[in-house]
C-alpha cells in the first residue's frame, strides 16, 4: 500500500442515510450500552426528570431513559439526521444541528452525548452551550473513544494480517476521520473542558475490552469500510486489502483491543429542582 492524499471536502464520516449505518448503530449499542447505562445510573434517580439525548443515533440510550424517567418525565432525542429514531418508542424526536441551532429548550436535568463531540470541530463551544442548558444541579455525561493509540491487534492469524489491521486502524483514526473533523484526543481532554465550563464533581471513568473476530467490536471494521471505502482507496488500500479486512473481522483468530472509552460526568452547581 502507498498512502496518497485525497481531496474530498470534509464531511461527517458516518452518515445515518448510509445503508451501513444500521449495522453501526447495532454494533455500537452492543458494545457500549451496558457501560453507558451503568454510568448514567450513577447520576441518581431519574424518575420525573428531563433528559436530553444529543446525537441519539439509533435511539438505544433514549429508550433506556424513557424507562428511567417514567410517565412524569421527558426524554428528547435529537440528531442531525433523525431517520434512525422513532417517536413511537416513548421519546420525543427533533432534528438538531449542534453547531448552528440553539440547544432545545430546557432546562435539562440530564444531558448525554455519546460518540458525538469527538466528531465535531466546534466541540468545545458546543459543550459550553450544553452546560448552559442544564438545570441547577443537573448533570452532563459525555462519552467518546480515545483513538490516538496504536497497537490494537492482540492476536491475528499471521503477521501479514496483523500488519494490515494495524494499517487500517492508523489510516482511519489518524488521517481519514480527522480529515472529516474528528479529534482522536478529545476524550482525554473533556475533564478539563468541563472544569473550565464551571462544572463540579467532575469524574472520568475509562474502560476497554478485547474484540474477537465475529463480535460487535470487530464487525465495526466492515461497517467503517462500507461508509468510507473511497477514503481507504485514496489512502492506498486495494480492493483486495479491504476485502481481506472484512473477512478478518469475522475470523475469531483476530482479536483487537477496543478503543479507550472515556465517560466523563460533570454537574452544574446548585440544587436540583
């Protein structure tokens, strides 16, 4: 492979309209939901609370929130593209551009954003806007992957396969996604950003798991390739390389380390109403 530059205009890499988006949401939910629900449960009793889920994707977290807030609470799920969301599942749905639109009217007792801010160049400004929409005593929870760290292959069928997967990871996280606005370092910088935004009781927790071929984490490889295939080809990957990567994603002999998942919680000073 010989890496080459591409001139495609920057855009969000993983559009909800792409056919592969459904698989992506399913895989991400399988990987992340148990940890996310555990972290959100530390906020306290959500019965009757007002919850905002931004960048809601396929809606799995919004559905969980509906169960937590009960009939007297409110859950609003927003996304730039709401085609994967359904108001029939108990939450409200609103198309929302985090960059150009105001935060939906609150105030909010809980705001959650998972795998959202790392993709948007205006992330620090957006975080400040979200903080401003919190009710007194309300909490914001942001979750992002730190993807800046190489050496993700824990086991592989052979050295050639290991090298190909490593090359895929570096191309995706260090060149392709950043060219579309992603910041692989944002996750570890969120704690300081929340302190700068005036939040208290800030807490970051991290987790990472191994992903054997055939499991949801490894199956993100073909989902990623499906959505940004042209970028990989522009990076010098061949069609044979990409087909091999997709096959490896189903091979249990391949085991990759999951990205470091940072979950950061901050609370607005004051007493919750």
